[in-house]
């Protein structure tokens, strides 16, 4: 319906801001998070600039924008939660953002259960439930960087999952999605992280630096060569010695011509 209709060009600014908010909500439900975030940011920019005007609209748009940005894999700027008029009302969403940023699934569950009534009222609970996998991905990245080998039971404990089988399923999906670079040893029920190759322990940086230095030296030599212009007077291909003799003869002829002119004057 939205695609088949066009919003009228002659409309009040407040009405257009409300329209952008509704489109952002629809796009978020349809998993089009980039478009949703763009529309919500436009809605906030269209909102009245006065701090005490349209607080309800600004609050709704900010809450939804925070959730959508988290679903996109980003972390909202801290200044978003520091507005004087909205700070207290955004505190539950700030706590939720902290849980997602740290990858703490237990803290995420606690915040979701504690403010479930508020999230239902704001109509963001469905989107917040989608954040669970984002929290798990963040926690898995930290585990992958911290441990070269860890049992699936310990992974389940750290992520707040119930069993090792749940952890194995989550880890397998994360490996397929490219979230972590690891393998699962089902015989030993463990997760083995592939150690990342440290480029700076090899000779590659030295080779790259040598290549750049050689390029700079070659460019300097080419510049010096290009500044050595050929002698345009040497068109007949004469040797330097012959050219010097010719120049001497020319200078002698000039001196003789000057002496003849002096004699004529006398």
C-alpha cells in the first residue's frame, strides 16, 4: 500500500515527520533496517528544534532508532541517551544497549524481563527479541579472541545458554555466517579457534617498506634525469671537444671584428 501511494508534496512539516516515523516502523518489521534507520533519522531531523516541543514524538522515534541501529550491528552514540529531556525515559534502552555491546546474554534477558511492560507499550518488544542473536554473536567474538580452545559447556555457561547442544547449534550458525573463524570438535565437545596470523611477525612489512622506498628512489632518479635538458645547439652530433674548439673560434672572430671596428673609428 505504501509503495502504491505517494505522500502529497504540499503537507505540513509535522505531518511529514509522522509519516517518516510510520514508514520507519514498517521497514523495521520487514527487516529492512537500513531504510528504516534512514527514515527515522529524517523524522528526527524534521521534528521541531525546540527542546520542550513534541517530546513524545522525539522519544518514540529515538527509541525505535536505537533498536534498529542495534539490529544493524552498530552501537548508538552515547550522546543519544544524554539529552536532558529524554535521559530518564531512555534509561531502559541505554541498559539494553550496554548488554548488547558487552555480549552479556544474562544481562540482556534481565533487562528485557524487567522492562517488558514498557517495551510492549512502546511496541518495540518484537524487535528487541530479535537482538538475542546479536548479543550471542558479540559474546562469541569475545570468546573466540580470548580462547584458542574451550569446551562447548563452558561456551554455554558464558553465553547463558542452557545446554552444550544449544551452544553447538549457535556456534555452528556463527561459523557458517562468518561471525567467528573456528571449528567444532564434536568428539571432544569443544570449540577450536583458528589463530590469526600476525603479519608483523613476518618479513612482509619489511618487504612492503623496501618496495615503497625503491619506488621513491626511482621517482627521484627519474625527476633528476628529466631536469637534465639536452643541448639544443648540438644539432650536428659534434663531440664536446669539437664544440669547445668551435666556441673558441667564434669568440676569436668576435674579438677580431671589434678590433676592426675600433681601427675604422680611429
